[in-house]
C-alpha cells in the first residue's frame, strides 16, 4: 500500500542517536514502516526499543538522525503534538485516571462541547461508537479503576483509535491478556491494518510476533540489527538476532530439590469479593510452586491475601509450624514474606527515585544509626543488588524509570532479598521482559529455591510454568481447582482445571 503522500513508507526513522549520561541508548537506529502493515519491533530489554518510540512520540529529542512522516521531516514537541498529528502509543504501563469514567479517560484534554459546555451525552455517544466499531464490551460510564487490566488496555487502544491515528504503537499489549482476549486484540489490529493504519507491535512473545506481523525489525544495544519479513523468520532465528547467540534452552535446568513442608495455607478465603475461596495447599522448602489460571481466576488476590494487603475472612497461614498473622505488608515482611507485584510501574517501583532508594526502601530499618540513616551501608547493599542481580545501569544514582523493564525487575528482586525472606510471592515476574532477561530471572528464581527459599509464582504463560515450576496450582474463579506435577503436566491439563468453576 502507498501512503497518502505517495511514499512507500508512512514512517522513516533514519540513523537516530540518543545519549544519556553514561549510556548511548540509540546508535544509528533505523525503522521504516509501511502503511497498512503490522511491524514488530523486537530486542532485549535495554536494546533501545522504548527510547526509539519515545523519540518518535516527542517524549525525547533525538541527538541526531531524521524522522520522516509521509516523506516530510517531523519533530513533535511532545505526546499531545504527536497525537494531534495521528501518531498514538499504547504504553505497557497504563497511566489512567482511575477514579474517573472510561469515557472521561478517553476524551481527557479534548472533551466534546456543546454551546461552550462539556457535553457528557456527546462524550458517551462518541465513546460508544468507537467501542462498537472495535467490539469492546465496556460501558463508557464505568469507573475505569473497576475494570480489569486487560479491559483497561482495550480502553487505551480505543483512545488511540479515537485520534484517527495513522501510526499506532502497541507496547506489550498482550502481557496481561488471556488467549481469548489476545484473539480479540488481533481482530482489532487486523481491522485497523485493513483501514491502512500502520502498527508498530512491541512484544517478546515469539509465537504472536510470527503470527500477527508482516515485518520484523530487531534491535540490539541501541543499534538496528535486521529487518525481515515475518514469514522468513523462525523463533530460533529471532532469538539469535536479538541476543547475538544461540539460546537453545529457554529454561534453565530445575536443579532445586523440594524438601520438607515450610508453608501451609488452610481454607483461606478473602474478606472482600472477588477473592480466593477456601484455598488450601502446602509449599515445600526449596520448591517453586506455580499458580496458573485465566484472567479473573483470583491468582493475584490469593497472593495479596497471603501477604496481608488483602484481608482474609477465614482460614490460616502457617509458616514452619507456627501460625502467622500478616495484617499488612509491614507485618508480612517481618514474618519473612516478600511480594513482587504484577504492576511494576504502579506498585513496584518509585519511578522518580534512584536505584539506591528503590533497593533499600523495604529494609530501611536496618540502616538506622541513631536518628540518621547509614549512607555507607545503603550504598554497600545497593552495590550488592546491582552486582548480584546483574543490573545494567550507569550508576546507583540513576532514576529507576530510565532502566529497561528487565533491569527494573532485577532491582525489585534485589530489594526483597535484602529483607531476607523465607517465602517469595511472585506475580508475573517476567511480564514485559525479553527472552534473554527472562532466562536470567528464571535462573535467579531457581537459585533462590536452591538456597531453601519457598517460591509461589503466578504466571499467564503456561510454558513458563511448565518450564521452571516443580508443581502448578490451578485457580478457577477463586477456587483451587487442582495441583499438577510440573514434570508431567501439559497445557491441556492446566486449561481443563482453569475452566472447572467457570
């Protein structure tokens, strides 16, 4: 398809360079996008994908290079300027006004008016029309904070479409979607592609990339590596281009050997619905227990109830034969529990604070020296986090928001390990992380189990659960539907249990 101005490409990013203190984030990066196509952008965390898109979107100003839209050199002053010119981006980490309605979030900053006043009826009608076109079953008047993460993501896509975007960037759009929701998203993407919209699709899920994309651009260390037709690629070839080496095994060997029972969860029911219902299981010392289930199965609620940030109505949690009362996160940490949350940006990191702050904040009491904090001890522990977690960063003073998603996750892992936990509760620990960094996270989890830690890990990726977990507990609509052996279970077994109480 030829773009409006007669150019083959609707977007050309040529020799883009971007330097941050101590880091060259982009080094002659390239991206050329044809209208009416899905173009995947791939690379390890830290490869420069997000930085390149932020240069396009006007968040960053490139140091060198050209950005051409329909053959015309363009520089946006910021995201608003980009949106007004038909360039939209749906970010992996959702930034929405949670206490306002869906339609208000979509039209924020450009509310439709009638006779000088904001017209809620026009807002509703416009939102309804977009939702009907995209087949999104959400009431525009619903408070957005009441929606699931997947529904909120669909709302963000609808918002981008409402700008009549000709270029739409989707950053990890399927990271929290079920298979059924992924199918719905792909239908929306195909519909937009048929209308001539050019889509940039950022994802680490190889099977999805090969299925939905027309072309694939791969980056490594801020540089362009290759642009290939999707039909000419395989998973192994993509991985080799991304990491610069063959990665024959996606998962490290399970070297951990589960021992005696360390944790017992008995008849646990959350106080406020929706939550877990009468859930009982055991966790062994040195065991990795996976938690599977569809979106809405209350996997996250189970972890939050064990950790104490969601109150329980009945049941008990027993650690090393002793009943523990995790009334809140502070008590849970004191009792030897750690919780790595699903929404890294919203509930995991302190984005404007540096790596030192993000590393030591959960263990702050141990740094007290009278009325002051010991800066030397905090620096020493931060250095341990950076070294042992292999965090790529220019300095411990770097703001954590400037790190890649994988490196942010490693800092959070390090933070919790400083609290010396007995039980680690991991909610989607590899969400939005590339294949190379995933392997490091898997190895880290197995190493922790080898040290005798008990690990409970929620994941939406069944191959991941089968790849590193000793057993897999399957949740279905708040109930524990069954527990499978990690060596013999299949994806079909997991899905069968996941649908038991639906």
